[in-house]
C-alpha cells in the first residue's frame, strides 16, 4: 500500500505543534513538523516522535468503563458507549435536579480545542469551568492583565529577531516548543545574548552567555534591583516611558532602596554581575525579551516576579518592538470574520462561580478560574455544593499538591468522570472513564492562531481508532444529545467544521494543502509610533527572512486600561486590597537538615501522562534527585546512591507519622545548596501502568497542606514552599 499523509496538530503536550503524519498499511510510519511552518524546520521533539508509541500502547483505556468497586480500587465494568452516555447523563441530570445546574463542574488542560465542551457547560447552565492554569501560568496572566489590561497571549515573543533573551522560570530547551527552540537558536547564531536565571544549571543555561544561580524564592528581589538600576542609571527607553507608562514616579520611589548590593545579600548574585547584566540589557533595547515564564506557580510572591518582568520589558521599550514583544492580531483586527463560536449558542450562566473568582476575588479573571478553589468548594459546600465533576484530559491528582487530601475531597462527589486518552491517577479514582481517542486517531474542531500572522488551523486524524475510543466532538455530542442540547450533537466532523466556517468565506477544502489557512501574507507589527524598529534596522543581519509589515494605525495605540497606558498602580488590585508594588519579604530558609523541594520539566516527558509511554519510558524510566555536592558530602551521599526523602510538616497537618520515598541521587555542583530538584510526573501507583508503576518519586505527595498555599495576588498554587529532609538509604 502506498504511503499517505495528513497535516495535523500534535497532542503530546500543551504546545500543539503543527505536524505532518505519514501512514502506511494503516499504521503510523513517520511524524515530522509541518513543512509549511518555517520555524518548525520539519522537526518534532522526542515527545512528538512518541505519538506512534501512544497509539500502539495497549495499556491505555480501550473501552468505556463504569466503576463497580470502591473508588481507586480498580474494579470496572466494560460498557458500550450508549450505556456510558446514558449512565453519565442520568447521573448529571440527577445532580442538577437535586442541587441545581451550578453543581456541575469541569476542568481541562486548556488549549485551542476546548470550545465545544465549554459550550456544553454553558448549555447545562453552570459557570464552573476551570483549566489547569492555577498549577501553571495564572500568575503570568494576572500580572499581564494588571499592567496592560491585556492577557499574556496578547504579545508574541519574537525570539528570532531578539538581541537579548532572559529566561527566568522558563526553560525553553527542555520544556520544548519546537518553533521557539528553533527561533532562539537562530537568534543566538546571529549574535543574540541569552541570560538564564535559575536555581540550577538546566539545559538552557548551557546555551547561555550569562547564567545566574539564584537563591530559591528570591527572584522578586533580583527583579526589583534590575528595575532600580534601569531607572537610577537612566537606561530606560524614555520615549516609551513618557508615552506609555502611567505611574513611573511611584515605581521610581518604590525601588529606591532595592539596590544590586541589597539584592546580593538576598539572591547570592554578585552586585557587579547584576549591574553588568543590566547594561547588556539596555544596550539591546528594544529588541529584548525577558520571558515572563510558563510555570510560575512556585512561590507566594511569584505574581510579583512576573509583574516586574513585564515592567522591565516596558521600561526597555520591548512592547510592540520587533525582536521584543510585538502585539498579535485576531481575525477582526485585520478585517476578517472569525470562526463561528459554539459558546454563543447559549447564554452565559448568571450564577456565581464556586471558586469565588470574579466576585469573592474580583482581581482574578473569570475565564479558566482557579481549580484549587473549586476543590475547596467541593470540600466545604461553600458557596454551594458541587457534586458532579468531569476531569477532561486533566489529572489533578498528579498535577496538584496533597493528592491524598484531594481524594478525600472527591469522596463528597456524587459523580466523577474522566475523559482521557491515557490512564492517570484521576481516571483510576473516577466513577466513569470515557476513553478519548489519541490525537493521531481523532479529528478536532478548527481553531484560530492569534499571532503576527493570524490563521486558522485544523487537526485531522491520521488513522481510525484502534480501540473503542471516540473524539472530543463525539463524546460531547453523545452527552449533549441525552441532556437535551441537540445544538451540540453533530452527525459528522464535516458538519461541525462547516458550522464554524459560516461567514468566513473559507471552506474546509482550503485546509488540504497545508493544514492551515493564512489570513495575511506577512507578519504584522503594530506601530506604536516610537521608531522601535531602529535597533534592528541598524543591524540588518539580525532580521529574519520574513521581515513582515508595519501596521501604522491612524489612532495612537492604547492599552486596555483606563488610561490607555501600562499602569504601574492597578486600580483593580488596589480596590481588592492587593498592593500593586509589594515590599519584598525574604523567603524562609530551610530548617537545619532540610531542603526546599523544587521540580521542573525535561525534554522527554510531559508531566505525568507520558511516563508509561513505551518509547519515552525507555529513554527516561524514572526521575532522580538533584542535590548540591557540599550538602551531599555532609550527608555521606554519593552520586547514584538511593536516598530517602521525607516530608516535613506531616504531624502539624494532622497526619500520622512521616511519609518517605526512595529515589536515586544526582550529586552536582550546579544546584543551589538550599534546594533539591526532581523532574515532575513520576511515582505512579496505578497497577495497569506496568512500565511506570513504582518508578521514581511523586513530588506532590510531599506537599501536605499545599492546596491552601497559594499566591493571593496572582491566584496560582505556590508549589515550592515545601521542605523535605534527605538521608542516605541504609
């Protein structure tokens, strides 16, 4: 049989890279980056290549299941899809009749393909949608909104054209976005400087021209000292500051005492190194990107770390600048009609959210809410009972702290449903498992990429499902049909695509050539009237091949704030009792004999959902514990020894005794002595996952009480406020 191919979208992590999938004899033959996306360069990351192994994995859910034993016992009854849909819909409707529509909640991993199930929630009449972002980038989003009135995705990180990139809580070369990796690599080859600020020398640090090892929990201190240097030495972009920053004088007064010398005592970074770093940043403006981070759910002041990052970018004139943070465009911005939205089929529910977002916590954006506060409502029935919960491609038991407490909270539920393409701790604890086809076996709705070159894109399946699994639209449609929401029950994916494309002038056949429909020919850089392209124009060798076009708007650019400027003092924060400029508080030093537990990503795995993947498991079967060489020597720990990690605070949290796990040690000079570090996602205890079972350490098991430790200004969980003791296993 001849080789065939489709253009699709990867589903191995949240980046969702555009791919080309080759099949032969009904099997996946090869996966590569979409050749029509230049920054992909035909590549995929290790996870993307392992999509084939996901499809062929016989240890993933293969049929709908209804629990017969106790939750978490692993006793199931295989059922047909009709029975699964009937059972789930009946349970959901019973909950609605007893407690009201608002008693149903759903959480997911976010992304471009979520609108259909969000519309399903609206149709039910519940406001309780959350995504995983409370465990990831909520602090970044709220920091951006507090300054500009615009979210974090309103700007593009124009890495390819940058002259200096700073990574702080962002590890581009391990938490891989293929296009970002390639663009940054090209920039480095063209002379761009890279600075990495981290508690350990990660892979990104090995590519850097400057690496600064920072004491855990002191990132905010460093950033305040950088702002002090920029202002006191008048290294800021005066044109941008004068035109677009409101509250500059208040900022100047606030940072007066936060000098590099002061920061040295907090961060451990030499004051002169901070000053030299700032000089380098200033020389590269406005083509500077200080990345605000991805996973910033770390410390109780991580919101302010992210906020100061955006302030530094603003001081250097990076907003709107080529090689900095240019603004993206939506279809409407360029005079094009966007996709027809499923959510507009139903009115927005008028009920207050169970997590308090938007009313109890008016400083927070309503959209994806805060999942840990939703769980709190499940526990307390305050402000009202939440009794039905759908975990849609989401594993909170692996992704949030204190999973034992979370299981107890879920025992209050009348129904827990997991929609998933792989087994997870959450699926194993559910009442119903609805198996989602892996991304290579499912079509998805059309989505919009709001970028410098806005376009529509579509995921098409490469082959038919191997097992009795279904696509998102089939699962949502099956439930919707039984819950009197016929508007969401489509007969075919083509009907669904045609619904979305109404009025756009585009047909589904237009996607056949590349998998995308471009809405403009060249990237659009919105003009702020500051000649922000001058630094690149004087260095033409640093400009990418696709120069793009400058959109000179007839009216001055305005940020989405009351003043139309970047507001250092946020009225929304202040009215909520949150300080816009919060005085720095030094983090707690680990008690004697203990370490701050930190975690992160690697290039091989995507949190917990890939550790049982046959291909990726072979490359990295377990995580290891990074520990500083001097600390290890005091504990008589050698590289490769198994060590016992014990959580602190168990007795204080009302738990009996201590909890320990064994893990292999990596003894190294390149981690701060106050911290230990692991890759997140290991320590699975699900028997059906034969490869991942019992391998490595589950970091969230050591976060007793962690659901209550969160950043009050940004909303995200503060994961890295926990301490553990380490000893050699005898």
